[in-house]
């Protein structure tokens, strides 16, 4: 696990130690709230967020083959017809799935996968850094907050509510804030170093206590994943996240990240950079399903990206930074088997700024629907605390099974 740098945050939140930072980052864990003892209700409900960093081409992932302008607009990047070899996979007659996502088709058919298309955050520029900031803070402009909407969700659930963990090298902004959270990645053995650091902290009761809690938390995660390969590829991390969330008394909320979506050159469709990234996404979701086992029925996985890509290919068989994209909702608690889209169309006049898929849905509306109906966050908390200033963004109803 890694800690945040500089300063100290409020009770129950991230502990930061500036003067000892050179030593602290070596510790296997530094955060309270994750030694698997007991997690109060609704303990049975799991939520996993997968951040697709780099801007996923929604038109390449979930293709509107029924749109009369699709094939000509996309050119070489258009998916082949379902009848073609390695062609698109039929979903609902309007939309087809990229064959790299074939492992997700059984989930769709089992009504455990839903797709929201033509969706975007409130951000309308094309900077990765700013767009990811808006995506993770849940606000309308970059730099407006230092905490993330998922940490604020934990805080809204109360000090004795759910706990969150990121399976990432650094704590993602979406999980930063006052609520107790941590991040973890598989490491080699550092028993001697851990003992040395523990001895150094004996004179500092605060750091000694936090360090000890972190060591216990790491041991609990290691125990939950005993016998599993210690790899850092996305499917392996997803499997470890699932086992950790399934452990008795374990955390209920996890964050994963997948990169490789910034496909300016050689994007491809059935093969190429996009297909490789989509394959990672599919493998991660399947690993989560398999690892969660009986808990899958009470789980929701949301995969979302900072913005989409241009509707037309560029001159290097890729796409550039765009606007709307697609989001994936998977899990036994999802009311799936459908693509939700107020489809804007791909005619030139329908494109956003004559270049992008136009957004017709707000990601915050999707997240409000999931967090409200699945994690039981109240409407007042969603509008006033989790996504402040979003009173005009109505939650999408019916995303979660009744």
C-alpha cells in the first residue's frame, strides 16, 4: 500500500506524514479501517469501479451498426457485420459488441450486463488530465475539489459504513477524501524492512498505531489471495480484488484502472490497440465475476472513461480526443440485457462540433442511479454531498434489479 503525500487529513481518513515520507512510502500499508474484522451492513453489497484511462472509443466498443451514417463515417474503423468472420456480436438490433468483448456476451444474455451509450461527464474540452479530474471528483470543472465522489459516497454512508480499497500503485483521486480507504498492489517480501520501520515508529504513537493497522490489513489481503499468482496485469488484479471483497469482513468497494485507450495511431477494430484494451476490460470483469462467486448476485461493476474519441478516423488509422463514449454496468445486481441510449445519430449535423458523438446522458445520472439503488445512498446525500451542485441531474432509474 502507499500513502498520500504532505499534510494530515481528518479523523478516519488518509494519514499523511510529510517529515517521514521517505520511510513511509516503503511501508506495506499505512491506513486504518481495513484489518478484516467486521464491516457493518449493507455488507453484502459490493461495488467495483473500473476507470478506463485514456479515453475509450465508444463507437468502436459498442457499434451502432443500424445507424445509416455509421459505416461511411467510420471507414476502416467500422466493425464488420455480424455475418462476417470475426464480425460484431449482435446485442439488441441497434447496437453490436466488438468481438474483443465476446466474453461479456454471456453476461449480457443473462441480463447481468447493461451498456449506457452516448454518455459523458460535464466536461467538454479534450485534456486527459482535466477530464479525468472531473470524472473522479464528480464536479463540473477541473480542480474544483481535492476529494473524489466515491470517497464522498463512503462518507455519506457513515463512519461505520462501507470501506474502500484501490488496487492501484497510487491512490486514485476518485477514492481520496476523509473516509478511511487504502490502496494495494502485490509486493515481494519485506519482512525485515517492515520490522525496522515498526521499531522506528515506537516513539510516535500515532504512526505506530497506523502502521500496525496497515500491516494487519496487508496480511488480511494476502490471506484472502493466498495461492494466487502475484501479478500486476489487469485480470490478475481484478481476481485479487474479487477475492478481497469476498473475504469475510472485507471491504465492499474497490477501484481498478485500465490504460491503453489513447488510440491516436493504429487503433484497429477487431484487432489492434483498441481490441487489446477491450480484451483487458472483458477479462477483468470475468475475473471479478468468478472471484466474487456467490457475492456476484449482490455486486455492481461500473467501467467508465474520461471522454470518447472522434467519430471519424484520423490520417493514422486512429481517433483523436472526443466527447461522448459508452459506460458498462456488470453484475448480478444489474438489470441488464439492454443498451440504454438516447441515440443522437451520426449524421454530420448531429455530431458534437461536427466531430464527436454527441452526449445525451450524464455519467453522474448513471452513478446516482447505481449508488442510490444499490448502495442505498439517499437522494439528499447524492445531490448535496456526493455530487454537489447536481440537483438538475436526475438519477437514471431501473439500473439495479428490484
